[in-house]
């Protein structure tokens, strides 16, 4: 076997790929035979030559542990030099040995984007941002029809729907598709017509009618009480109350004053400070009301 040739630029060749095997770990299955002809095209020889591949120079010299030319997974992540043995196809005489082949696995772009966004219709648009990028990328944004609608790491969206974004690295590797949805919500449109009061009874109730409030996900509160999912308030005391409706997605809140009419079943005008006066509560919204005894 002749002495290995020095590494010459003319003999050098690279197999370069993006890490598209769903692992993005720097390891990839190569077909080494794709490098054979490009390497032989650079060898100044009129002989019939063949190429073999090894992980180190000793194996190449001793012709041991030859690498499979198909489905070879690199053993060093992202970048690995492979020793190439070029020999005569007629008598196996060694023409040269060197690190003539480099395997390069470029990682796919890695970044994050939230999977769900809320578009407040009363605001009009929402800024969608990518975050935690692992490099400098070119971004492309698409709507649910697959139409390109923007570029850059952020986009301003004014309509609900399903969207996607991909990133491309300097090595022209494209990321996996990131999917996200934009849902619409809105500040409640609360009016007096949305309030139903059943009063002047043992169990006064206030009901918020939800049909015309809007597309939001609403929660309800009475006066300074906690917000609740139920839109009905029971055993409400007679008098004036504030009904509050809030969009749980942060699009806003609306309040309205409500009167609940009621009066005590008895009074004891004995001047002891308890139940001395009889008064109809919540009737201020009814200026023309009369009391008949």
C-alpha cells in the first residue's frame, strides 16, 4: 500500500444536509456513494478507480471496518470527517488516503410561538411574536389557505383563523411548521335589555341575558362580589346594585346599575332603632309609583 496522500483541496468534498429526520440532533443517515463520483472526478488518473470509506486512517490503510455506503449515520454530531481510500479497481493498489469527505448535518431552526391568541374585536388587531430563537432566521407566515401573509419575527393579525409560521436558517434549512390559532373575543355589549329582574319576592333574582352580549367568554359579578360563571344571582337584597360583566380573555368589562324592588314584611315603630321605618327599596327608577294602603 502506498503512503497516504496529503489532503489536497481538489480532493475534498462535502455531503451537506438539513437534519430532517424529526430528531434535530445532528445525526443523519447518509448515502456515501453520492460523494464517490465527485471525488473521482477530481483525481488526475486514467485508471479505473474505486472509493472506500472509513472512520480513521488506520482502518483505511488496513482495509478494516469499511463503512457502508448506504444508510451510514454519522458518529459525530453535526460535522464529521471521513477517511477516503482511493484504489485501483483492477489490482486494489492504493492511490491515496485522506480525509477527503466531510459530512455536515445542519440543524433545523428552533423557535417558539404560542399556540393560541385572543383577538379583541374592540381593539382590532393582535401582535403575534416568535420567541426563544436559536439563531438568526427568516420567517414566513401563512393563513389557513396557505397564502403568504408576512415575514419577520412578528406579525400583526386582524382576523381570527388558523395560521402557520416557518423559519429558514442561513444554511437554507427550514423549520418544522408551527401552528397556532387566533380566536376572537370582545368587550361585553351590556344594556338594560340584557338584564332580567324578578323582585318583590322571597328570592329576588337578577339574570344577565347572554344572547346579545357578544362573542366573548364572559364572567359575571354583583357589586363587589367575585366573578362567577353563572349568569344568575339569587337572594338579592332590595335596593340598587351594580352588575358587572367581564370578558375572561381580557377584552374589557361593562357595568350597569340595576334596581331590585322590595319592602319589609313588617315594621315596629317603637323608636328602639330597629325596623322603625317602612320603606320601599329600589323604587327610585320608578318616579311615578304610588303606594296604596
